[in-house]
């Protein structure tokens, strides 16, 4: 029986999983570090080659290449149900040099290092689940591992690849980290990343102050107006998280720039908020300033459809048979799972090993969850057909 064989084999792979995770974490792979992201991809490719799993490289111009690993399948030709996709991203939010400053370490069963939970452990898990099916078979449909490279900045290049893959899939497992509670994610906010640039007029701030037009003052006023759009009861948050500008301390600032993070729950709120932000950008609070707004990236919300709920229930039962309890929860964080759900494909998120404090120096991973989460994902895959997915 494939389920018992796969679970037993995965139980023997803990040390190999940790070794692969160490190699990945010790590579800097911030979203704009294409060589680093591709180096993590090379780890994936070597592993797949050792398992005789073909890997297609989908070249990306600016960011890390996408990798598409497809497990050889012995089922009927022309499988009409679509592929089963295991998905994950190789980029992190950390700057170059972080891997050397904080290399992979384990203390008291907890692993630390940049991207250890978000989401290099999920990548390792996906690799070993794919390897298990390549070794023992039994998948009800072709299995695809999709490894992308620009999720942390809204997948500006990867989105098209992700959506194309999702359209030919029957289900998607996104291996973001399991929540600290052990839960998976059944709902996520949508998000939009924007940049606005303000032009003012330079002048000596002592000699001819009145001739200047301060872009930084305009930036401050716009930030206040943008932040005022936050509505916590509706799940709407606005954050100007990066600012820059000015020429020198004794010059009225001729330019300034801010970057906006918008999060929302209900899809119908997005257009209303974008219109409100555009109105703020178009308005000159300081006479004589001009401003331009540009979109940098976008995430779609993850909402649970009836078919996604069935997928969730399959996973919950698979987890119980593996030996752990899990439930679904909502999170304000965005992920590529919103894109797969957005094209109508049943999607479950955060099935990866359990970790927390992502995007911070305290990010951690419970390494004792690597094998059980892999086993649960494999069991869920094996049970899709009987649930009509």
C-alpha cells in the first residue's frame, strides 16, 4: 500500500531533510538577489536529478527562475482531472550577508536562520514528498512541484507562471509555514504594493526658504491621509513602510518617495481603496508639488470555496492519521496561494513545517514537524480521488 510505504520512507528522511534545509538557509536569497535565488534552485535541481525527476527551468529576466519538477506518472494518459501541485517560493526578505551573520543553527530542537520557516523548510518538504511518490507511485494524478523566486515582493514575474500552472491543476498545496498553533491557512488578505514619488522645488533653507516647495512636507501629509484609510473592523490596513527623500539638511526637499502596503479582506474593497489612494496622491496638500503613483506588486485574497473546504477536510483527516491535530485559520499575510485560488483552483495554504516570527531575526522552525507535515501532505494527496478532487 503506497500510503504506508510513503509514510515509512519519509520517517527515515529526517536527517536528509535537515541537511538540505541547512544548505538552503545558508544561501542569501533576497527577492532582488537573482543569483542567490537561483543557487537555492540549484539545490532543488540536484535533488530532483538524484531522484530521476525531470525539472523544467522557466527563465525569469529580473528575479529567480521558476522551476517545474514533474514526477513521472504511471496513470492513464490524458488525465482529465489536472495536476496536483506542490508550490513554494525560494526568495526571502533578508539582505545579502544575512546568511553569514545568522547561519543555520539548531538549539533545543528549534532551527534558526534567514528563511528557515518562510519558506525553505516548505521547499524541502515538497522535494521529499515528490521523491516519495517518484519512488513508490500511487498518486491519483500527475504531481508537479513549482518553485518560484519572487513571492515576497508580490510575484511580479512569477504570477503568470503560477496562474498558468494553477489553471491546469486539480488542487494546489502551498507549503508556506504551518502556523505556530499547528494550523493551516484557509484564508488570507489581498494586498497591493505601491510606490509614490513627489516633486517639489529646491531652495536654501536659510537664505531663500520661501522659494522652496517641500516634497518631504507633502510626503508627511500624504502619509497621514493614507494611514487614515485604515479600517480594522473591515480588515483594511494601510502602511507606508519605506520613505526617502531630500537633498541635504539645509535644502528644502526637492523630492520624496514613499512605498505603500495595502491589505484588505473583501475583494470588492480593493477598487474603492485604490481610488481613495489615487485621490490622495493627486491632491497637492503643499501647493506646487506634483506626485505620481505606480503599482509594484499585488496579491489576491485567499478565500475558501466549497471545493477548497473539501481539500481542507481531507488534509485535517490526513494529519489526524499522521498523529497531529490541525485546524484552519485566517491570516493577514499574503501569499501566492491567492493567485491559485483566484483562477478557481482548490487551494490549501501553510501545509509546510511549523514555524514562526517570519521576516525577523527571531524566525524559527520546529524541526520535529518536518517529517509529520510531509507525511500528512502525502496522505492527503493519496486521498484526493475518493473525495472527488
